[in-house]
C-alpha cells in the first residue's frame, strides 16, 4: 500500500460533500485522516497540506480535566468516531467530585494524570480561575494542552505560559468556538471590505460568579474576540461597571475604537431573569447591519476546535498562522485586563 498520496482540493471537497464521507470515515484511520484535512479546509477556511499520510503513527493519550458542560462535550467527541478522534485516545478524566466513571471512562487522580506516560494531552475544561495553574502543571509535566477560553485572567500569565510551552516543545491551544459559529461566518462575510462608521454589541445572560469565571471582560472575552476578529485591533476609550451584588446584577459598558477611530461599544449585562441573547448593530458607509438573521444551527463547534488542535499536534499549522493567533489572543487578554483596571482601579 502506498502510504502517501496527493489529492486535488476539488476531489476532497467532493468526497466530503458526498454521501461517501460518513461511510469512508468508518473504514478506519486512513480515510479519517483524509476527511480531517478536507474538513479543515471547509470548516476553518485554511489551506491544508494535501500530502496525506494514510495511517497515523500513534494516538495521543488524552485526559479531560473538569467534566461540566464543556468537559462532557469533549469526552463525547473523543469517544465518537470523528476524523480527528482517530489520533486521540481518551485515557480518563479528572474531577474534584468522586464520580468513579462516566460512560465507561475511568476517573483518575490529578497526580496520576500528570505522571502517567500514557497521558500526552490535557483538555482543561474547569472554571477560568483555575486554568493558569492547571496549564502550568501539565506543561511542566511535558503534556500538550487544550484549554477553554480564557486561558488565563491576565495577559502576563498567558505570555509566561506560552513561553513555557515553547521551552517544553508542547502545543498550548486556547479554544475559541465562537469563531467557528455560523453567525460569525455570516458576519465575517458581511463586513469584509466595508468601512465601519460605528457599531455596538450587547450581550445579556443570567448571573455568573466572578470568583470562578473572572471579571466580566474575561468571562465575556468571546464577544471581544468577535469584535477584534471583525474589525482588527482595538483601543480602549473608557469603561464603567455598574454592580448590585445583593441583586446578582452587573452591567459593564465599554467604549472602544478601531485603528481608524471608528467607535465600538461593548456591553455585558447579567442578572436574574435576563435571557442569553446577543444584540448587535454595525453601521457602514454603504449601509447598516442590525443583528444576525437565522443562519443555521451551530453543529459540532467543539469538534471543529478539536480538529484544529489535532492539526497543531501534527505540525500542520505554519509559524505565521500560529503567530497571528497568539497575537490576537494576547491582544484580547490585554484589552480585558485594561478594561478591568478602568472599572476597578483598586484591583
């Protein structure tokens, strides 16, 4: 069997879009690998390397730390026969709760996860306040790390962890599923080539514990990431925080501006009875965009993120791509930190 083959992008697009895709994925890692690369092309809008190795040399042993909503979805994706899962082997999960096992997956201690030679990758799916410590422990133990956003609650800590990952020769990947949503894909197409005059983004939701998930600029960093990804690097003009702790209510109001001095407002409002909703308004020289129409269901966004992570493990991202991603993440963390300082000078 010839272990390497080159396929034109058009042929692989046809493969993925046809009914053959699901059946071929069941034929084993060979076809799964082909589908993984073609999936990245379609879903992540990045050109893959079309030199495809049929059989993965080995699987990366994975432990999931934290089994809340995100951790449970990660475990499900790892156990199902998805293309990227052909390169991953779920060893166990770590939890502060005594759970024993979940769907046949055994709970293991943090100490065992750190010391095990089988475990090569850690998925950090805990509350944001614990991310930094877990990342550092697993990197120091020689493991690759995937972490849910935000990776840390300070830009300095993030820089330090990336330096540690580089020293250890390990992948440190911060999840940003908001960039894999159908709504974002729609917005990206809508704003390209247009001159922004002004814009606003309001997000509402129920209460969130700041002690566990960080200041609102960090817990809401996915909205900030949207704005930066759509309009480029931003600078802070002003920021205020209205808070009524006895009512579990808070409202953070932020004024930003683009490099062309176009104003953007970002508001996070959370409290009892507030439904999870996103309201946006962008005004351009050529017209306006008020909110996002129904553009379809966001399917398998955590799986799409896993596909990206596996591509990094396999060295399929260029240094330029990795540097651009790192720059964006650090810029957003830096802005979030600056917003927090404006709202809470004593901190």
